[in-house]
C-alpha cells in the first residue's frame, strides 16, 4: 500500500513539473504609447500638450470626441506632454484637455485626412493651467538624492512648514514646481524635475492634503532663477518652487 501511495505521489509531481515546463513564459507588455501604430484604416495622432513656454504638461487628461459618431477616446499625457491614439481616417474630432481642475475645450475640429498608407500626425495644443499666481517662493531645506526623486530625511522640516501652511489655510491651492540646472540631458532633467515635484505632492497627499489643491509641474532647466555660469548658481537653480494660486 505504501509503495502504491509513493507511485501516485511521484506521478502527481511529474505531471505538475511537466505542466510547468509546457507553460509559456509571460509576454512582456509594453506601454500602449510604445506599441500603438497607424493602420490601413486609422491614423496615428500624437498630441503634444505644453504651456505657453513650450514646457510639457504631464498628467493632462485628454478627451477626443468624434463629431459624427460621438465616440470618445481618453488618455493622459506622459512626462513629455505626449499622448498617442488611433483615429479613423476621414474623421472629424474635437478635443477637451483637463488639468489642475481646469477644462480647456478646443472647439475647432481636427480633421483626419482620408489618405492611403500609414498616416501619422502631430497635434500640439497649448494650455494655461497657472496663467497667474498671487506670489511664489523657494521651498527651503528640501533635498533629494543625487539624480533621483527620493526625498532625503533632512527635508522633513521644510515639508512640514508647507504642510502646516496648507493645513491652516484650507482654501489655499499651490503649484509645486521642480527645477534643475543645465547639466545633463534636457529630457532627463525635465523628467527628473517632474518626478521631484510629484514626490513633494505625494508627501502632502499622504499627510492629508487633498490632491485637487496641488499641481505638480516639472520645468527642467527652462526657468533658471540665476545664470548657469557657476556651481553656486547651478545649485540655486536646483530648487523646488511654490506658487500660491489661491488662498
């Protein structure tokens, strides 16, 4: 009886091992923005959302509405302000962009040509999330690990002061601006500055501040406070800036 049980057990493990060997490895799924392409019937439309200074707007929500069919497509821009989608050739669409609690309707229809072959189009759009602000200041004593968006422990005091100001003024709404110097790759700096602004925003959200009161924006090297002509000035340009929009 014992031998019979061992045979059954060995058979079970054999089947399990065989099944695992036959199991296909999981396919690596890439983001749609890297895999989406034009087709015979559809054009690839790349939206590029920026502010008035051509600085990308990450996290802008885009809604595309077909004028004829009323079908909708929705998406969100990446750190370069880009979102891609396929649209039927010959279609006419209108676009609505939302960010920071503001809505930007572009009522002039975008016409997709009805042409043969792979059709790829770009559609730049400009929005003004923070057209004006009451005042701005540099958030002192906030530090990140070199080349990363990880807040250092010694940043706690500076972050607490910002949290206190927001807690004591429940109507206050701010933009958290990340800035870098001019050393390194421009796109990498822009991405890093956005991630650092996001990190400060997330800290405040984790402390109970409502996300709708916070806008995170990466400016990269494009809005220096000082000329990037010395290490001292470059250090000053690597900063987190707070713009008070409402209070």
